[in-house]
C-alpha cells in the first residue's frame, strides 16, 4: 500500500453505517495508517480506533457518514492483507418514500399501497414529459396532474407497466400523483421527468 493510498467503501443514500469490522493482520497497523470517515468523499476525519494485531470493530461512526476508508498515512510503502473489511448498515428512516423511484436503478423500487398515493414533484422546471415504470400493475393505476393551486386532474388510468405522459396533459403541473385502489400493491421502479 503506497503512501496516501487507501482501502475504502461507500454505500447508498438510503443507508446509514453503524459499524466497521476489520481484520487487516498487522501488529503495527495504527502506527502507519488510520481509519477515516466522510460525509461527502472530500473532507475526511480520523476515527478513534482500538485494534488487536490489526483486528477490531469501530462502532462510533459519525452520523451522516457515507464513506469509510483505511489510509496509509506514512511516507513508506506498507504491506497489508485484508481478511475482513465489513461495514454494517441500517436503513435510513429519514429517506423520502419516493427515493427509490429516482435512483436510476431498475432493481430498486417503492411499494405503492392501495389508497396511499405517492406524489412525484417535477425535478426539472422545464420538463415536458414524465415516464413512470411500474410492475405488478394488474388492476390498474391512476395518475393525476397536481397543479400549483393544489387542484388535481386525472391524466391517466390503466394497467400499463410503462406510462409515458407528455406536455399536453402536464401543462403547468408541478407534480404527478400515482395511486391505486385495488387490494394488491404495485412496485414503482422509476419516475423520470424529461
């Protein structure tokens, strides 16, 4: 490991780190390196660490941390063996229910429950269309345009898995609201304003 180089991990916005378990067998690990945390990947702070021959658990992960790393802070090359570098994460309950619908990942989704609509604000002021990708839409869904004064008007009803709505039905809308009235939930994978 060269001076200034590091071994690290990052995770999604929907997770919070609660501990780092490491096993980097080296009796002098903390004499030439340090564990660091960051909320933005640019500014790093040293984590207080205790180890036994390069093995330990760090549980004092600062709130908001999205990156953890071990950095060679010495001026010489160091040899390192990684047997374990595991970050324990838990769900971040402060994430908006619509987060997974805007993460550009078709594998993630938000469950839309019956009679519990989700509202998707316009992400671009000049957006002229919106596309919604859903699955398990067997009984049908309703999309409403939400106007600046709070008025809602139905702009789509149907069972499509890919719903494309254009400028004509979105004029002046500040958001769209997706809802179902059947007994089975549907998965909302992505909502893309364009």
